[in-house]
């Protein structure tokens, strides 16, 4: 399995959602980065379950323990080892699906690929793995403090935040449990998620991410285009069904004369339909993209499925699950974006020795 992410700044992860711990090894982090451990833990707290009424009520402190690669609060330039102990597993919540394949989960495909599966929470296919990524991203953010990364909820179901990101106050993202910088829209989203939860159903949504102060020249012109790297990272997140950057699919409705970003004399552009990336390479403008999340596949409703012998059976989800994963996905999107940007900064420096 592919357990490593990145080229120069890398993270290799381990663990399952119902094992004793998850964790990882961060390699390639520059030496001398003074780490704010409270800020790292805060990123995990934004992702952890049980933080509000509209997410899963599983209680996990998600406390990260660093085990190597840090001395007197600074990175040493060698591998950084960390772990997050799992403290609230309820494997019995999954015993009813031991021999059944949940609709739209990885149960069937995982079993066919490997000949077995960990039915207690999904094993490596569980979104609990993303806590490791948040640690890697939190470290990466602190290595590039001048680059600002802000992700927020821009839609839940059919409730859309249509305000251009340039007009939003990013400081308000954390002011509500929906993580939407528009208070009115946030309340609509919260109420809707609550209704969906009462029905034993789930709903999807969209996360928008904005990366500012990115230097010119990151990314490659062919297979490692910067937007391709960001897309691969975002499409690695559980439940993600779509990625678009810049004008995205709306750009397909425009003419070239409408879409071209004309230059200012300093090299910036008058518009930014390119989303800060041209020819696969960052141009210094804001990078912005959207990530679409499907509804969580576990429903507290009866559904037809098949068992390991191919028999049709009826099943219903049990346990503690998110009615909408989007608010908890915000720090995951930011973390992966930070690791992609830092990795490319390091690659760019290596090329220009």
C-alpha cells in the first residue's frame, strides 16, 4: 500500500482506527524550525470527533506525542516520529457487518484486493488516518509561516456561500461549528445538518481553500503540475468526489477573451481565473480551489446489501458517525495543501542551488 506522501518533505503513516495507535514519520523537514506544539494540537482539535453537535460523538482526545526529531522545541533535521493513541474504540459497533459489505464503503473492494479486511472501523481505509496528515500539515505550516492557508465550508447540500472569497473575513471561519465565514449561511447549514442527522441520513458539501503569498515558480510544466499535485492530495481524502481550481468547471462556459488573465506591469494579473497557477507553475497570485465531499456512506437507516457469500441481506449502520464530514475536513484540506506547498518550495530550492 502507498503509505508515503511527498518527495522531499514526506510523511509515512501507520495504524488503524481500532488499533492501539496511529502515527507517522515526517522526513525532510528543515532543521531549526521552532515548533508551536499548542498550535499543532489545535489543528488536531479542529479535526477530532466529538467537538460539536453536528459531527460524530465519538470522543477521542487525539493528543499527539512526538517521539523523535525535535530537541529543545526545534526540529533537528532528522526524522520526526509521532503517534496518537486511540482511546475510544468500540469494535462491537461493527460486529454486525463482519460478513456484510456496506454500500459505498471500501469493504468489498478491500476484501477482493487483499483477501481480508479489518471490519472494525475500516482499518486503513478509515478517515481516522487523516489525523496523521493533520500533524504533518501542522509542522509544514510552521516551516512556511509567511504563506497563509485558509479553508472553509462553502456549501452543505444545496446551501451555498456565493460570496467571493476576497470579500470574506477568514477570521470568522472558527466562529461557528460549520466553519463557514458567513454567520447567516452557517446557521442554515447547522440547522440543515441537524435535520439530516435526525433522519439517520447524511449530506455532503464543498470546502473552499485559499493559499496566499505563494512564491512564483512552484510546480512543474508536465506531470507534476502544481494543481495536479494539489488535486491528487485532495482526492486522497476520504469521501472526496471532486476537485477544481481557479475558474474550474465554470471556466468551460466562458470565452477566451473573458477568461484570459491580463497582466499588470509588475507581473501580477488583473483577474485570477487561472487560480494562481499557469502552465502548472505558480504565478504569485492567490491559489484557490474547491473540494467536493460526498455524503458519509454510513446511514442509520435500513439498506439492502450483500454478504460475503453473495446473499442479499438488510443492514443498518450503528455507532457514532458524521452526518456531514465537511466541517471536520477543513484542517485536513489545509494540512495537505501545506505539505504540497512546502514540498514544492524545497524542490524549487534544490533546483536552484
